[in-house]
């Protein structure tokens, strides 16, 4: 009877070990794998929190550049975008001046509204060539400034004789605001005065053609005066 009891105990023990082995080596790994798959499925289905969402803004088109500086020594203004069109010498633009374009067309920029001189006539506007402009303000060295001012008055009487004094005095009048570059376009520079025929005196008109707009220069002493 004792042997029978021992056999029963050993049998139960063997069954327990077998069950434990089945659990450890088969059921548990299988259950763990299913749990991992379930967690992975939940992670894939779950929506990301709003805080992690990012929106990529649409790239905005850059506005066309319409503000420029005159880079040429002087720039003629024409009524048509054509180099053969008439240039008004009293309406020149000069180096360093800032301009705003209203329109670009085939290498030209329009700087005024359209207007009509007479009823039924063509529409015209003020145009300048784009190749005389730059986006950045030109850096004018002292040497370039002298060259620029000399270009304004290159047609002065006795220019070769009094060039230095003419340039210095003209630059002073420009910087003081008494004269503008276009004031020198009409006469081309300083004109010898017949009123002061015995002295090296020259004159220019600035701001108009009246006597009060007449400025005199003694090219020998550098004195600037009015009558």
C-alpha cells in the first residue's frame, strides 16, 4: 500500500512538473508575444497628441523689388521706354537719388503715372533704364564725388583753368541745398560774367532764372555772392 501511495505522489509530482514546463516553455512565451503584439497595435492606432503635430506654412512669394538708387552719374528721364525718346535735361536723375518704380517693362522702369498732353493724344509717362539703377545705395568715395560734380559743370567757361575752384564751390552749393544737379544742366556749368569783366567772376542760376536766383563766384578767391 505504501508503494501505491508513493506511486500516486510521484505521478502527481510528475504531472505538476509537466504542467509547469508547459507553462514556462510554451504558454508563457506565447502569452507574452500576444501581449507585445496587442501593445504595438494600440500604439499604431493611437493618434499623436496635438502638441506633437506641426504645420508647415506655405512659402510666401517674395515681393518684387521696386525701390532702387541711381547708380549712373546722371540718368535721363524719357516719356517712352525707348532710348531714342526725348530726354528733358531739366528732369535728370543723379547718382545716389532714390527712386520708386510703378512698373517694369523690358529693361525700363516707370516712375510716374500715365498722363495725356492733349485730348486724343497718346498716354505717356516718365521712364528710366533699369541698367542705371542698383538695389543698394552706391558708395561714393571722395574721388568719385569730385568726378561726379565735375561732370555736372564740365561745360563751364575756362573749366580747365579753374576746375578745382569750380568743383569745390559747386559741391559746397549742392551740400548746402542752394543748388541741385539739374540747375547746372541748363547752362552746363559756370558762365563768365560780363558785368565783372575785369575779374575772374562766373555765375550760375539755381532754383530759377530770375536775378535773385543768380549766384556769382570769384574763381580766384572762392567768394560766392549775390547781386
